[in-house]
């Protein structure tokens, strides 16, 4: 490839690492893993995300041993001793204490006198849990719908594709708020299982559901193409059943697409949960989540900026972490993939 | 009302001359001028500007100075504003001995803001209009005026219990039973006269003509409107109702209370609507920069948690007492950023019958007795009972409920909050099917009469939908007392003050509710409005007809 | 082309009907959402509630209610539950704010996204590229309402460089209109600039390796000429498709969060308030208009794409 005048515009500077080493039995996933290992930036951000997740999982430990209070314990009229001084957790005018940088109320308190650091960690647990569950729902249902629609085509595809279009045409946030508000009031009652309006699974199910077309459409497109490939024909000629073909021929080829989608969907789910909670249609009190904490903080903005900055920073860090890591995964799996983080 | 305003300024002027240098002197003794415009910012739009539909304070602020009823209230702050005075009527009504017939005569020569004459027959038409339009308080008419209920259900085409004579201007109202507070009922802005020909449809976007110092014009729904002076009012010479100093008052709906408060602080707008919550974050600034134009005004209101006596655990009196022992009212004051006065009795300060004795379950200003509360819950064997605590999304009510939930958990219950949207809140907890055990409730006086508050503990008010007696109080002693006390005419209220106090102390001991305070509202104006003479009415908040610009 | 229009029109109608049914059902399925009790007001009697239920038709079977509501929507007579005002009038009042926000932000994010993407591609691998990618990633990872709230705090409240939210109509004061729209435009664009710049960067880099570029270089064209005349044209095509869909999504309801934070009183904010108040008529109307807009714009986008790229066939 001639690259004289603008060498930077070359797709890839020739370098020894890029040519696959002739190692016996190194499959595409091993190669991908090695490429990922060399991508320090993505690994670093991935580590950030893991650290945040670990911290949030350790929430009960922090609450019990360091902060000595739970996420829902109100301390409106209590006082706290910091460095010899006794201070009100919440002033008589209703202003909560700022960060104390000590064990109790490390990052300050909110209007109800609750420890922000404790709520941050518990809230993180909730936001992350919703992110993971929603992503699982999206990926499983999208793979099923997209796969079935793409493979069977015909009337099945028509119906499924129209349903996907329908969900997609519904403005995402509106659908989320509408479902969130009505289900928060009444819960989900489908005979087989019931969820109370307060359950965390309600926003998880809603977010998971809303993003199905986002993944299902590309999956459907890919399956439509895959099904015409030779190896599928070969499998069919061999007399393998449809289910077997889907499982052993189609799915593995979808795998890299699906793997690339996972971090992206986790990021989207966390962001959508924050948005829904801001509008009151997401996580319900008293469960904390980063979104509800930011919403409460915005209401008290000018005088107690820590109420907004703390959960906001945590949320952005976590989402950034998984986004950058997700990019790295995409790069590693598919070197011909167009989107890269600069080296 | 001009006379009263001048007197206040006069007194203030003397006080200032006597004590030179007091900061408060600056505004009130300064000269004021006639005319001009003021801008009011409101965070919540009125439910309806149509006088026969409006039921919120935001609506009342506009309606009561545009639609004067037969009777109205004195344009004064504090207790003085609870005094009933004749409005469009010549005098206070003549009440028959049995308390069931009220007679008034319309003032002569009255005209509406469009110049047309006011007739006595406009009064029953106005009441019919309020009923037809399903005004939120229409039960006050249909429960007491003969024939009003029949009109409501369509069985009759007019209210038989009201007879009028257009030539003499006499109006006679027959009641189904004696009702002491009926004078207050005729003083509602919803009973503010409009022409009989006014269509019985929602006219909020183009309100009908009325009799009052101002009229509502230029309505942009959810965005605002303008009050302009009614050119025909001053010549009517109705005593004790101010003619109004300002030429126009522009009202803007903003929904961002932060910017609302900031604009008033920086003198870019003239008033912060008292119906909104002043952001706690701006309080320190307001108190330092604007101390001469900011005050907290108590209005007779009760903020409480209902304790449903029909379901567990609050059908057990020990559980209810435990709640009353455990609540720390100081916490609510903080959550309200100081805009709450701690109370424990159901009848608030400012209403005749408010008990002055000690609270039955610990001091309202001091620390709660958690140990006693926990003990009571244990004794009743109710530890671990699941309780759903209902609340509204609006701040600080959501915060009140979150605090209350944590208290319930501390004393041994398993409580979880259920916060729902404001607009569906009361219909939800007022629906018997919900079976709400406990939750937020409040009551602002409809009129300054204890019978208004005791509606909420009257067994007769219990209904399967839109119930207001959330605790489902059904107590024979309460019923027998109410039967006596509700019949006492509003003008003779002081004579039964002692009985009302005893009743209120009784219900407090029964712990039917967990009362924690009375709301305080902000009177917060710009430097352009004369603060001292601006009336803050206990019912209708900012009295725009008393505002004048500083010179 | 005619076939395309007919097919799309039919599917649009089907989608809209389906969406209206789904929206209706979402709200009808809630317990305690009884609008009659709400409309009757706090101290009303059961008789009043029943009367209201009858007047508004809530006692009719659900499909009757649906048909009645749809009829009202098409005759323009929809009345909201909370304030009993005409929904279409309210939407018309809020439309200028929403359109100002969407169009302004759309233009900004399109051009800024392309610009930043090209710069990053031209300096691929270098510091500028990495910096721009970092900015893009942060833009993609920050919720718009957080960004908006922080902007208001620092730039409006603390520094007073900008007004504290609110909307001034273009017709009443163009200067103020612009002044009030800058922060909302920036907040809303941040996310899309992040996405677009990265998509464009990768498209440019991809295109640079295609055959026709090699040919153009062999022919002796300057790199700049190649970049702007040939590469960009090709790289921008997928962006155009993306822009059409994103713009439609923003107008259709994606602007809700921005409108709420900046208090613009647009259609999105009205929708959010109505949903919170369980006020079905406005939500129904807004959702239908929003979806219609999305579907319409996606059809228009397909046509434009087919025009720009002859390889694409209209289906």
C-alpha cells in the first residue's frame, strides 16, 4: 500500500505484532485475547470498571465497619463528632453536611441525613445490577428474535421484523418512562411471576426490553446473510436438524458480534436507568441508585454540589470504563473493525 | 381597605421616627406610589382560573380579588384576616332561630367588570354553575342547601332552596340542617358572583366577568396571565375591600423554583409564590441579602401521617401511640428547611379550638422517646409487621415519608415507602381498595372553622372512593360532640372554644393521627413592593390588591 | 419509487395504530390509575365520581374508550385529564422550543461531529487524535441531564455567563432566544458529537484504503483533494443515515431530559409531566406524533441514501 504523502492515513502501520504468529492451534479467540492483552488503555479502563464493581459489592462491609450506618438510615437530627468538633448532620435550615473525609459521612450527607458514601456504593450495586440484568435480557431475547427471524424468514420474519420496528419506532425514553411509571405503581403481574412496583427488576426488565431492537436488527441482518453460506448448506445436506444448525453453525459466527454488543449495552443500560430515575420512572425510593442520587442532588444544586458531583462522577467513570474496554474488545476480536482507540 | 393600609404605614412611620436607624424602617416609611406593574412567579399553575372550578391556593390568589362573593374576609394578615365581612351583600346574613334559613340583601348599584348589572338571581346561578362544573368543594353546597343535591344528580333543573327577588335584591337560602360554618361557605371564591348567563363550561382560558378590584385577562394555559384593574369597581364604593394600587400584575408560571427564587432575590421579579417551596440552598443568601423583604408566615394547616384504624397494625392503639412517641418533630422542621412549626394537635394554631396544653406523647419541641415506642410495639406483639408508607414525589413531602419510614423501622416495624405522583396520590390513598395503612396527609383550611378540619375525623365522611378520613375514624364520642359543635354558627365560635379544645385533646390521646406540624409559607417580595403594607392573608396568601410600589 | 412510497405508507399506518394501542394499554393496565377519581377532586362524593366516569366515558368497555379517544385525536378535540385543556393547543405551544432545540443541536452535532472526525482521522495515532477520542468517549459516557445541570451550575449560576434555563421564543426576541439555547444545544449535542466523530473517523480511515483512493493517488491528486472530494463524500453517507434517525428520535421524545433540565417547556417536557401525572391523552398524542415523525424521517432518509449512493436499492 503506497502511503507516501500522508503516512498517518494508512490504516495500519505495518508492525510485527499484527501478523498472526504461526502458533499451533491458536484459534481466533486466543488471538483476540492476545491482542486485547496488548491494548493497555482498554485494559486500564476495564480495570477501573472492575474496581468500581468490586467496591460496590463491598457496600455492606463499608456500611457496617466504616460508616456504621445503612443506606436508608436517616440521621436528620443527629450530630457527628469530627476532629473534636460536634456538628449537625443536617443544619436547622435543612442543609446537609459536606464531605467530612472521616469514617462517618466520608462524602457528606444528603437531606435526610443519610451517608452519601454508603448510598453511593449501594446505589452502584443497584445501578450495576440493573445494567447487567437488562443486558442479559436484551442479549438473550434479541438473539432469539433476530436469529429466528433471520433464519426462518417468510411469515415468521415478517411478523417479528414488524414487532421490532414497532418497539423501535416508539421513542425510547418515552416508552421507558411510560412503562416505568405505570409499572412502578402496579408492579408486574403475569400470573406466573409477580414483581412489586418497588422491585429493582422492574426497571431492569423495562430497559432490557426497550433495547431489544437495537441488537436484534443487526443480528437478524447477520443471520440472513449467514444462512446462505456454504457451511450451513453443508450442515443441512448432512441432515442436521434446524436446532443443531442454529446452535453449532450459526451461533458461533454470531458470537463475536454478540460479544462486542455486551459492553455497549451495559453502558447504555446504566445511562438509561439514570435518565429514567431522574424523571422518577426508574428505581423507586428508598432504593438508591446513581440516577436517583443525581436527581436528588440536582434539586439541591447551588449549596450542596457534592450531592450531584459524587454520584455523577462515579457514574461517568463506570460507564467510561466499560465503554473504553468495550472498544478494546471490539478491536481485539475484529482487527478489520473500523473503530479504534488511538495508539 | 385603603384606610387600614394607611394606618399601618402611619404607625410604622411613627415607630421609625422614634427609633432612627432600624433597618426595617427603610421600606415601610418610604413613600409609596399609585399604579405600576408587578410580576409574580408561580411554580405550580392554578388548577383552574375559572372561579367556579379553582380549588388551589394559586387559583384562589387570582379569583378572590376578581370575584367577590356575598360575604368575604377582611383584607388583613394573621388572625385579622379570618374575620367575615359583607362582600356583595349589604350586611352579614340574618340567620333564623332554627339555623336553617339565611337571608341577605344584595348591595344596590353593583355592576360586573363588563359593566352589566349584578342581579340577585345571579347567586343561585353561580352556585348551580359550581355544582355543574364539579368544583372540588361542591359537597359544601350539595350537603347543606335544600335542592342542591337534586340539582346535582339532574333530578331538578334549579336549586329549590335558594329564592331571590331581583327588584329588592333579597336572597334567601334554606338549609337541610343547621350548619354553623355556612357563612364561611358563602364566602368561598367559588361562590363569587358571575352573570347568570355564563356558560356552564370550563372558562379558565377566558374567565367570565366578576365584581372585584381586578380582573383576569390574557390567559396562556400553563404559562401565565395578567391581572388588570377592573375599571368599574372603585365607583361601587364597597367598604373594606381595597380598590388596588397596582395597575397590572403579571403572573408567570416557571416550574423551576430555583430560578424563581433567584429572580426575586435579584429584583428581576417581584414575588415568589407562597405555594412553592423556597430552595434550601438559597436561604442563607436570602436571609442575609433580603432580610427586610422575607418572612415566614404560619398558615393554619395540619401536616400529619394518617394511621388507618381499620387495618393492622394501626387498629391497635399501642401501635399508634408508639408512632406518636417516636416522631422527632425537629427533623421535619429541618426537612422543610425551617418552614414548619412543630405541632401535635390536629386543630392548628390560628383556628379556634387549638389546645394550648402539653402534648400527650412527649414534647413537640424536644427529643422523641424511642425506647418507649419500641416497648409499646413489643407489648402489642407487632414487631416485624410489614407496613407500606405512602407518600408524594414532591419535595419535601417525599423526604418526610422517607424519614418516617426509617423511624417506623427503628421502632420495630418492617416499613417500606411507596412514593407516587402527586396527581394520583389522594385518589389512591382515598380508595378503600388500596387499604393504605399509613402515609402522608395534609389539610389546609377551606375556611377558619374547626368543623372544616374535623371533616377528616367524621365517620360520616368515610366513603369508598375519594375518602378524606384516611384513618377511618369512627368514634361515637367524636360523633356526638360534632353533632353539637357543627351546628354552632360561625359568628358564635368563641363561645364553644373550650369544647373544641376538649375534643381535640381527646382525639390526640386516641392517637388517631400522627401530627407533626403546621406549614409556614414564604412571604418573599422584591424591593419594589412595599413589604410592610403588603397583606399576607391566612387563607389567600399574597393579597395583590394591597400591594403598592415603593416610591 | 411509487411502490416504495405505497409500501412505506401502509407500514407507517400499521405501526401508528399498533403504537397507539400499546400506549393506551400501558396506562389502562395500571391499578389505582382511575382518572375519574382524580378529575372529581379531593372532597368529592362517590356520586360525583360516578357522574364524571360517565361523562368522560370511563365506564365503557376498553375498546370503546380507545375508539373514542382516537376519534378525539383526529378531530383535534383531545382534552387532558389534569387541567382539561386542549392537548393539541398545548403541543403547539411547546413545539417551537422542541424544534429549536432539535434543529439547532442537530446542525451543531452534524458539523462538529464531521469536523472532529476528519481532524482525528487526519492525525490518526497522534496526540490530537487521542485527545479527541478521549473527549468523544466522555461525551458518550455522560448522561445529558448531568451535563446540563453542571453547565447550569457553573456557567449560569456561578459565572452568570448564561441564563438559568428557560426559553424565549425566536419571534419575540432573537437575541435572547439564541442566548437561552446555547447551553441546551451544547448539552444535547455532546453525546452525538462523540458518536459521530468516531464513526466518521473510522469511515474515513476505511475509505482511505479503498481501491479508488489508490487510483486517485496514482493519478496524482493531492491528499487534500482526495480527502475532501472523494473520501469525505463516501464517508459521510452512513452519517447521513444516522443523522436522519437520530434527529427523528430527538424530536420524537429524546429531547425530554434536556428540556426538563433546562426548563424549556417543550413537547418533551410536557410529555414527561403528563406521564408523571398519569394523564393519558397528551401522552397518546405525543407518542403518536413522535412515532410518526420517526417513521417518516426514516423513509426520507432511505430515499436520500439511495440518492447519494447508487449501490443502495430502495426496498
